[in-house]
């Protein structure tokens, strides 16, 4: 069965510092992987996705993630944090065995930005 | 263009009651999925509907049911509410139904916050 594990439920960085949110996946087949962001009292917005093309994926708002098969990781990074990046971030995997377009989410990482 | 809309935004019910949540997909989208997000956790898949037919069901009890209408809008019903049903219920729409290796992006609505007392 597919699953994702997000390391660290809360990450705090200073404005302008590097953002690194960690995600490891478990999948018996090449996965589709995603990062979503959720701002307070809002739904989920897709940041970026990996669908077996380039291993380095660029998303919106300056975020990117690298698919590393050997490490079963899909960590999210941004070179310089902005106050507006404060939100909840979810790593997710698509279940290719499901009859539905089922997405399996991690438990989330809350990103705080210090002035 | 309007995104996915959900109603109501907030709802308070008591244990044992029944609730109906509504979702309108993006215009032209034919597939609707429902997710439950308990506080502090990631969303969990409940149902997917496409062309009024159920295409997938998550690990939820039979108290949860859904349907899709000819205009592709959808309702999620929960009977005999329990305290543990308190959550943010998210609806997502996509233009088509796909499984396996095919990919079709899902767009999420703002959710309905259900509180069960």
C-alpha cells in the first residue's frame, strides 16, 4: 500500500532562510507524488507534482521538490522564505491501484516564518 | 471562473443527527471526490463520483453516503453523527475520472467545517 511520512509536524524558519520540508514515501510501484499547501480556513492548493518525468520539479511560489528513488524521498524546498509562506503543507501520493483518483495525504507540516 | 464551491461553510450538529453537505464542481468538471480532514491530520479519501456513479470508496462506515446529480454537483450525507465526525469536509473536482497511471488534477474547495456536540 502507498503511504507518505512527513518528518516534523512543525518547522520554523526565519524570513529569508532556506525552507526544507521532508517527505518520505512508500510505494511498490513508481509513484505520483504531490505537495499541497493549505492556508488557514481554506482548501488545498497544489504546489507541485511529480509524475515520472523530470526528477526536479518546480512549482508555484518559488517552491521545488526533488524525487530521489534511492532515498524514497520527495522533500520540498524554497531558497528564501517569505512571511506569506506560513501555512500547512501536505505531501501526498496517488494510489495507482485504486479504482478512483484517490490521493493519500501525509499528516502535514506547519511552517512558521519568524520576522 | 468560479472554483469549487461548498455549502454550508460551517455547521454545528449534535450526536445522532444527520447532516448533508453540498459541493458544486468547477464548470465542465464531471468528477467529484470527498475527503475528511480531522484537526491536525491530513485529508482522508471518502468517495469519488463520476457521471453519477460511485467510482471509489474509502474506509468509512456505511453512515457515510453520497450522490452526484445530473449537473455534476454532489451531496455528502452522514447519518447518526458521532463526536469523531467533527472535521473539515473537502470536496475536489476534476475534469474526468482516471485510475491507474493516468493523472487528472483535482481542485479543492474551501471545505465545510462540521462540529458535532
